């Protein structure tokens, strides 16, 4: 967890380390984030840690609880269901538009992103999977001219990524997830807007089913 002081700023590096630790569930939902302990683990000052925690609170990854202080945010099943409904609607819209408008360079970028997703799964590198997945979807949205929709997705990205981190770590998702995304990409390459839309809906619904099952199990 020690921060490399040779690149970027301490605040930016600390923020990246803490965000990654939350998204990969090194710090699980509901866990208290004790400033003194974080300072020792990261090797930075309390001021830097506080600034990073405030930023993560703005992103929705951390919440401040009276009498407890900062804790890793929980996403309840009702909120998660709404997020997956929104994802399904926006991603299906983006897929249809991308199939019609994406350039060959856009399609190649998505192909490279999917390759990195598969490589990340093979190495057990879930942060790499998350990063490459974000690039894949960003390219799909923007290649279809859906920049406003992508802005909406980005505003929810912390919560979406938290759920994505939960699902990609589940059993068998390392195989099934890339297969589902390959169907999306193949449809985009064929310029088959209807199939791309359906493939997106299937992918989001499959991920949503896994996430909601895991969240319900955690509620019991």
C-alpha cells in the first residue's frame, strides 16, 4: 500500500490507492476507514488521507456516518436494481448507435480493450479488467455520438464500478463475461444494430442477476 512519491501528486496517488482498495474489496462495504491506520499503511499525512476520503465521499464510494466517521459505502439491492435498469437502457441505446456510426478505429479500440479484459482475467488482475471495461464502454458510447449518455454513466461510475467489481469476482464470470462482451463486439463489427442492442441487454441483465443475488445474500 506504500505510495510511490516519484510520480503525480501525493493526493492523486493516495486517491488512486484508496479507490482501488475499495473497488477490489480490500476494504469491504461497511468497513470503517480509520485515518490513523490509513496514514500508516499508505505512508502519507493525515491531511492527504482526509482530502482523498472527501473526494471518495463525493464519488459515492465513502460515506460519513455519525459517531463512526468515514466508512465504505454500501449499495442496497433496491438501488442496485435501479442502476442496472439505467445501465441496460443507456448501453442498449449506445450499442445501437455505435453499430451504425463507429469507425474502424473505434472498433479496433474496443477489440483491444476486450483483449485486455481477457488478459486481466487470465492474470487475476481485476483492476485491469475494470479499467479495460471502462475504456470499452467509453468507446462504444462516444463512437455512437452518445456523449451526454456517457456523461450520465460517468456520474454514476463509482457505484457502477463497485457493482462491476462484485460481479467480475464471482465464480465463472471470468469466462462468461468476455463471451457476452464478444457478442456485443461481433454485432458492432457486423453493423447489426438490433443484435448489438439485444447483446447489451443480455449482458447487463446477466450481471445484474449476479449482483442482486450476492447483495441479497449479504443482507441475510
